[in-house]
C-alpha cells in the first residue's frame, strides 16, 4: 500500500516536468527531473530512456551522467555505471558529487589499508 501511495504522490511531479518541457523544450534538467520521477516509481527502463534523451542533448551534462550511473546500477549494468562515473569524474572533477565520491573512496581505501595492516 505504501509503494502505491508513493507512486501516486510522484506521478503529478512527472506531469509538472512534462508541462515545462512542452512549454520551454525538453532541457537536460527537465528530462532528469522526469527520469527521477520514473525511478522513484520503480520504472528504471523509462528513466533510462529519458536520460538517454538528455544525454543526446548534452553529452557531458553531469547530472545526466550521475543519474545514468544510478539507473544502470538498478538495471544491473555495472560496466555502464562505472563508465558514466568515469565520464563525470573526468569532465567535471570539481562537481560536488564527484568531490563527495572521491572523499568516500579515500576513506574506504584508508579503512581497507588499516584492516589489512592489522592482520
């Protein structure tokens, strides 16, 4: 029941993004908003389709690359997820997501090293 209620609550958000896209054109930001709505509804394939349209409009859009990496993980396409993360790291090294991810990777490496040295 909660999942259904969540889907119903998210559906109007999708239509807001669609109205804005109809009025102003489907920008990468609006398409990413639609994709997030799809993803929250459990519609990973539709999210991927919309994100591919956003990528066609701007192949280096960082939010699109990040969201595609997340959707790829949901779809079990780990190689694609890694590729999108690599792209955003290379093209937008100062993006907040990239900086946080690198911080977490560093902490993981430090923790792993500490565990291995205590064996």
